[in-house]
C-alpha cells in the first residue's frame, strides 16, 4: 500500500498567515493526489485534485503543487473559516490511502 | 444539485452486522463510482472500498475483505455497505462519497455513526 506522510501534524497560525502543508508519498503517484478540508462533526470537503486543480467553488487562496512523491497545499492568507483539519489522499492505485491529517489551529 | 443521504445511526453488539445505505440524487447514478470511508472518533480517514454502480463491481481494502459487502440498487439510486463480525474497533462514522474527476471524492454523505457496544 502507498503510505502518505503529512507534516506537520499540528500547525498554529494567525489570520492572514501563509500556511504550507506537505504530503509525502512512499512511492511515485504521479499527480494523483487530492486535498480535503474537514471541520469538526462534518464530512470532508474536496479542495484540490490532480495535485493542483482547484475544485469548483473553492477560494483561490488555496493552491496545490507537486508531483511524484512530494506535494504541498498552500493557503495564501489564512481566514477564520480555514481553521480545520486537512488530509491528503492518493488515488493512483488501490487501496486509496489518506495522510494522517494536519490540524490547523488558531495561534 | 448532487446529494448523498445516508441512513441513521446504529448501535450493534459485537459479532453483529450493520448495513448502511447511501441514496444519491442530482446526477446519473450509474456514471460515478462510490467510495466508502470511515472515521473513528478523533482519528483520521480510512478508505474501505469502492463500487461501480453501473455493474456492481467492487474493490475492497485488504483490511476489510471477507467481512465487507458493497451493493447497489439502481431502481432507487442507492448504494449499501454491509460490515459483518463487528468489533468495538468498528465504532466510527461511515461516509459514502461520490467518485468525481480523477476518482477523487467530490461529494460526501452526511455520515452514519455506527456504535458497537455490548
């Protein structure tokens, strides 16, 4: 199975900060990576797929980059509604796997 | 608009089975695969498997093979996930999620809490 390692696991930041989350894959997954945002008690929400394609309706302050084994999610200017947990997911091969998550908290 | 509406919370005893439903609307049911993902309290997301509603073909995570069954009913645009031989470790929120572009989960159900308790 392909392992996804997210870092950091926790991130403390302020409104307006630029935030970057990294996801490393245990083997080459091309660009088959997605990012999700999850708020407490809610279902995850798709932000980015194919490593860098912004899902319709997602604010442009979110961006994704990377390929093969190293990927990043960047929030250019953190907003109050962005404090949540973020997960990466690979869909290059079965089984689909998720990273362990990054919780973004208010500093 | 795309909607996935799941069945309600369940409480089951160890060793029992649970069947969770996910009714889709707002799109052509047979043109999108459906994922099942679960999340234990305070934990991360765990992929369980995927079903192709057009022909009922499935792919399951190795961890669940032998005790998971995904089915679909095209007449009601509903997919089902049945998990048997439940243990306390199966206590979690279970989500269905439509597979959209590049098979990522673009729409999610609201989640169904399954509690395994003696």
